[in-house]
C-alpha cells in the first residue's frame, strides 16, 4: 500500500512490491493472484468475523455486523484509520482497481454469503442469505463512495449509518442517527 500511495498504482510493479518485502516476484504470486489483490486484501475481515461470532446468534444479522464493525473500528489506531481511508481513495480513483472491484462483486457476494450463512444457521447458498450479502455489499460500496467524496467525513459513522439504514429496511424517509 505504501508503494501504491507513493508511486501510484499503475507505476508500481510486482517487482517493486517483491523487492520492498524482500521476496522474489514468483513468491509474490504464492500470496496474491494479482497486484489488485494486494489492495483488496483486508486484515480487518477476520477481526470483524471474530467479533460477529462473539455476539448472540439471535441478534439481527445486520445489527450484529454493525456491532462487530463498531468493536473492531473502535480498536483501530490512527495509522490504521488513515490507511483505510487512503485505500478507499485508491480503489475509487484508480480505473484498474475500480474495474477489478466491479468484476469481483459476484464473488464478493458469494464470499459474504458463505461467511454469514453458517453463522446465521442458514445454508451458505440460501437465497435470502445471498440477498442479504448483496445488500450489505451495496450499502458498504455506497458508504465508500461517500467517504471518498468527502475526506473530512467520519468514515466509521458513514459505514455505521449505511448499515443502520439497511437494518431499518432502507426506507426513503430515513435520517442517520434517528431511531425508528
């Protein structure tokens, strides 16, 4: 990420990344299928899943996800906050990353469904679980775009408000922070 932010995504080669972490370019591919996957790798996902698993099963799944994310986000360092915002910005403004992100959406919905399904006591291929996964992805993408458009906004509040809106059923008369 440091190289991408310093040099730009396009200008950073796999050889540059391999050299920076003192591995061979061929070893790079043992960890990542492509340069784009370095950006998409998210070290917070396992932490969010662990926090999700620690919450009561009977909790609404979107509320449970919000609570898990709140727990993990509250523990992040200022450096982690900064890197998360810069990563979002990089994904939003780099055409190769935007295209790769869009082409990965079907796979991402499957990944979310496969992670959530068993945790919700449902089959990972359950139609409703896939719809929930698609909705979660959609509101998180919308949140990411709002964060990128306004660098001063509290990104964690935007994410939480987006998931709260989904939890409320996506009503058009919804206002962030307003309880129903």
